[in-house]
C-alpha cells in the first residue's frame, strides 16, 4: 500500500506568546483517515487535543460549515473550546486576505455548528500563519444547567475544607456542549495549592452527568472581574479549557457574579507554566442565559507532515 502523507500545524491557543497557552495539533486535510488512524495519530502527537479538518465541496461548506473532528488521547469529543478556536484561527489565517473574506467561520462539529468571529488588524491581510494578532471569539451553545452537589461531598473528594468552597453559589453542572461541574473557590492561594486526585474525582463524577470539575476563583478588583481557574483531566492538568470557560461564564452570569455581557478574563495554566488568557461573556435574557462567547488568540509554533 502506498504511503500517505498528512500535513499538520501546531498552534498554541489562548495566548499571544509561543510556548504558552494550550497546544493544539491540527491536521489540515484528514480525508482518507479512518477513526482508528485518527486516534492513533492523536496518541502520537500526545497533546491534550488534536483536530482533523475534513474539507468538503465549497458549496456545502458555505451552507454547513467546515467539518472538524476533535480527539483527546483517550477519546473523541463532541466539542472542546481550545481546539475549536485554534482550528478556526488557522482556517482564517489560510483563507483569502482579510479585506476579501468573511469575518466569521463556522465549524461543523459533532456537537453542532459553532460560529467563530474574528477581529484582525488590516496590516495582517494576506498572512498564512496564525500570528497572535487576530482575536477569535466562538459562540457556544446556550447553557444547560444540571444538578448541584453539596459542598461537603465535593470538599471531601478534592481534599479541601468545606469552607474553602464559596457558599454563596452552587457547585453546579453546566454544559455548553460538554458538561462540567463548576466549583467556586474562596481564594487564589487555595486554588494554587490544590492537590488534585484524578482517580478519586473520576470515581465521584462517573455517576453524574459531569465530565470534569472546573475550579474557578472570581474576584472583582477596581470594577473589573477576573477569575483564576484550574482543570484536570485524563491524569494531567489542562492549560486552558475553552469549553469549561463557556460553562463558567454561564454560571457567573446565572448567579450574578458577572453582569450580563460583561467581559471577564479567565486566567488558567499558570501553575504548569503555560499561562493562558480566556475572554468570556454571556447574556442574561430575563431568566435565561444565552449568547455565550469565549475568545482569545493563538500563535503557530511548528508545522510538519506525518507519513503512514
């Protein structure tokens, strides 16, 4: 059987600085790969996620969006944040010059269609690389709010005293495509020093609808709301979790921590020396939270080919 060659590009997402943020490998034309080969390639890349773009007829793409599949080293996901943003920014960088192309690209994911809008400087027209100068913002699905957990049981699972978890707001499952249990932590020092037991947490969550915990410590300083966050999955810490950030934005607006449409900066990945900046906002429409937006930058760090 003849060798097949597949191009990939690696970008760091939710950052403007190479070698920070959350790394993502993007296979730019994955036609001809089957599911097992995709999963094997993801294990070979050994990043938190890898995406596969499956080009289609331009007329179909204009109507349905760019078909993309997202994999972790363990499984395929219907939706994930930094793979969606990073893939969209790469597609935007490789498209026509800024003055001639749409300011929005829609990705057709397993979870549905996710539009990503771009704000670019005019001098970047004609670029072919993701250069950290274009801001992308995805609109995630409207949130679904699920069950809540008691502070005592979650504190036991994650190894904290119950009073380290904020009592004002519920520990609640929220999903904008992937469900997370959002846990509000009282202070940043507690979050920095968190010693997380992945196995114990996974055992606790297996009988719930939540996929992972997302820990956030929101603080308002001089009128600006920022949140420090951490997330652990598959035995490791994640530098930036865009899907969870959308859930956290929904949770903050739902419970009055953030105002409707207020831009909130979530900082994640600091403890693992991969600092990431995730910009989030959501709209409160009477009793409903909608228009969940998660944005940031990305930079290209390498490109290559894989022969199989």
